[in-house]
DNA sequence: AAATTGAACAGGAAAAACCCCTATTCTATA
DNA sequence: TATAGAATAGGGGTTTTTCCTGTTCAATTT
C-alpha cells in the first residue's frame, strides 16, 4: 500500500513529535520529517525532490518564518503540495489569512485524533477539508456579514505598535521622524477604522490581532 | 512489569491525545484516562480509587477549573499524587505559582519526547523533575533577584481590570461607585507600585500578568 | 489614650490626549 | 489633463490624564 507523505512544521517540539506519532499510526499516512520553522522547510524542499511531501501540516505562529509566509512560498513553488494549517489557538483573521494565501484546510486545537485522520484522508483524496467553524467563517466572509479585513499602511502599523508602549504621542512622532500632528492623524484614522474610542482601544486591537505581542 | 499510571488534563484534545499516545509508548508508563479540565478530574478522583494515578500531567490554562486550582485540590486531597505542569506557553509568574501550590515539575512546550520520558521517570522514581529554566527561575526567586510578587487589594484589581477597557477614569469611578479622585489615587499608587508611566503601562502589566485577558 | 496608618476624597494646575477642519505635495490613474 | 488618493502637517479647541498636596475619618498599634 502506498502511503501519503506528510511533513509537520511546528516549533512546539512536543506537539510536533506527538502528532508525528499519531499520523504514523494512520494506515494511509506516514511522516517524512518534521521542521521547527518555515526556513527549515524551504531548505529541505530545495535540497531534494524526495523531501517534497503530499501534505504539509503547518503551525502558524513560528519564529524565523511563520506559517503564512511559508504557505505562500509552498503555493508559489510547489503547487502540488497541500498545506493544512494546524493551529493551537488563533483568531478568525489569521485563519482567513491562511486560507487566502492558499492553505487547503484548517484544523483547530480541539480536534480529535479521528478528525485529523478524516481531514488528512479528505485532503489526500478530495483535495480539501474544512471544519464546520471554518466553513461558517468563509460564508460570513463572502456574504459580507463579516467586517472586511482591515488594510493597514506600513506607517500606521509602525505607529500602532509604538502606541502599545508607554511613549507619548510626541515621543512616538520623534521616533518615527514625523510631526506630532501627523501622528494625530494616524491615531484619528485608526480610531475610526478600528472603531475604538481611545488609546486603550488601539492597544487592545493590536494585541487581539497579534500586531503587538506583549 | 508494573507500569506507573498517568492522567492527562488538557482542554486541547489533539495535544492531549497525542501526548497520550506518546506516554503509552513509554515502557514504564500508561495513561489511565484524560480530562478536559480540572472539574472532570475531581469527579473521576472522587468516583473510585482506581481512578487515582501516580502522576498527573496538567495544563494550566483551562476553562472551568484551571491548573492552579486543580493542583491545589490534588495536593490537599491526594498528596501521594505527583502533579507535573505541562504548558504550551506561560510566563514566569504562572510557573512559579504552579510550583508554589505544589506541582512537582514543569515541562515547557519545546521539550522533546525523550525529555518527557526522562521527566516522568525521574518523578516516578525520585519524586521531582525540573528543566534547567525552572531551576534558574527558582534560584532567582529565592535569592531575591527576582522582584517580589506584588500584592493587590481587591479594589485596585477591579480598577486595573476596568482600566483595560475604553472607559475614562470618570466612567470607571461611576462603575465602582467611587469619586473620580479616589480613582486618581488608585491609578497613582499603581503607577508607582508597578513602575509604569501611564495607562498603557497599566494595561500591559494587567495583560502580562493575566489580570486581564484580552 | 495617643500616635500611626491607610483608605477615601478633593483642589489645582500642567501635560497629554482627543477632535475637527483645512492645506500642501506627490503620485497614480481615468 | 483633470482628478483622486495617500502622506504629511498646521490651527485651535475641549476633555482627560497625570501629578502634587492636603483633609477627614476610622481602624490598628503602642
């Protein structure tokens, strides 16, 4: 029996090894190798064709090269490889981002072993898998019920990160080499865009959306 | 050969099942059952003596009854059971708190399968296990290099949580039925106590120390 | 009983944050 | 070429925050 090959990318060694054991216990699948981050994976892929698997199980929050970047790279360079995101806990926007860059499925932390097997099987045989949660997210996204993803400009993002520090706006202006009045502007547009009332609102948005990590 | 029995408490089903498989693959250990939170565990323990394991592998952040409460309960009622914290990512204070309430060891996310086996073996045979990181933490804690844990009054804590919202201090005063000037006082003492300069500092402190969860 | 402590409250003033509106420049695009 | 948009910044205002100093009252200590 030919087994589908799987590569696991995750910086949590324990989880990664545990999942490896799990996948290897499935009749139709076997783990080729595991990586601690996206960079390791790109190196493996580039090294030899025998390191290209059928499916990649990808964590999102990793140091060095995260899940989103890595997925983009795989989709661009090895379109035949299916990427399934496998995340411990992430917010809706991150999930959408993963799907947008080409992840073929998304598995949440609270899935059962049997669900993982089912998901892998569906991906291998039908080419897709989504949990119900994700399907709902997508539907909301397409029907526009879900608020459109907010686009940030580079400067706005820099400002937002600095707003999470104890600097005053004047000090932030200095850091960014801009007039305090420009900072005023960034702040005000962000207030409207993010629908918050004050700086605490900005900070909370930044944290919830992983723009700033405390 | 008599195997040591292990119970896993974790709300992440996948991780929990994966670790179960891993532990079962160790010659000296076998998993009795798994729980999704502390409450489930207390129920099992109380149901029958055959559900009391040698070792509990305990996650910390769980809904309903978290790792700290649960560990306290186990230590108080079943002192012969060794609790090892097994956390994906937590801050230093949480780790110390777990050890303080009686966890016998602490395993971090980036451990290897072999390390888990070594840790379980040491706990079963010697009664303790700590990773080097934790040892350092403890040393710092005892030598007082680490800043003493800050004590909060109930009102201060309520204020701190409200300060993480978009309310103005006047609105917070209303909520707490206090004069705005009293709130001024809480804020100022917290500024000194926590060594922060402004409200963003308060928010960050509250988040880092899990007083407020975004 | 007198002294001390600390929580609640408060006035005043300066600094920072917040709000709205306008204007210039540059670039992309219809 | 006209227009639209971003990025930048100024003017001038109100509100909130921050910082300092004090008072009162009740509980605790000595």
